[in-house]
C-alpha cells in the first residue's frame, strides 16, 4: 500500500518528472554558490517516479520541489489542468511566484540551448 495521497496516473508522474527537471535546471544555473544536498525521498513510489539519480539541490529549491510535489499529488482535478490555467491556485503565494520563475527560466534555458526536443517531450 502506497503512502502517497491522491491518485497517481501517467500524467501526474510525467508532471512530477518535469517539475524535478525544471527545478534542477534552475538551481544548477542560478544557485551555483549555494550549499547543496542530495534530494531525499522517503516514499518508495516517489523514488521510483523521480529516480534515484542523486540530484543535488539547495535548500530553497528542495523546499520548492517538495511543495510542488505535495500540491501535485493532492490535486483532485481529473484531468489535471496546467497550474497556470487552473481556477484553484493551491500553491502558497511565495511558492507560486517562485515556481513561475523556475518554469519560465528553465523553459527558456532549454530553448536557448537547443533542447526544444526536451520541451516537446515534456509537454506533448
């Protein structure tokens, strides 16, 4: 029996991986000088979804990823809309602004570095 709240489907699993990757890109490129620690995932199912790839994030980015993961897992919408298009904003105000910044930065980073293939893969 899984300890994860809410239902997980293929879309939510993909959204979790996109969230992880975008937060990682943002942290790697913007928080180079910060102390980083390996991402700790206690839940076995989350480790299976997000991978045991030894991702290191600063404390701020780890909190953002944990918050985003919790909100995604608790989302009761089916099908789940994109957060920016949802009428119910469940992110806390500070986290909502930060996740917008992370998504904007990481999306543009992938475009500028010729990784449009990843964006297509993420969002289609």
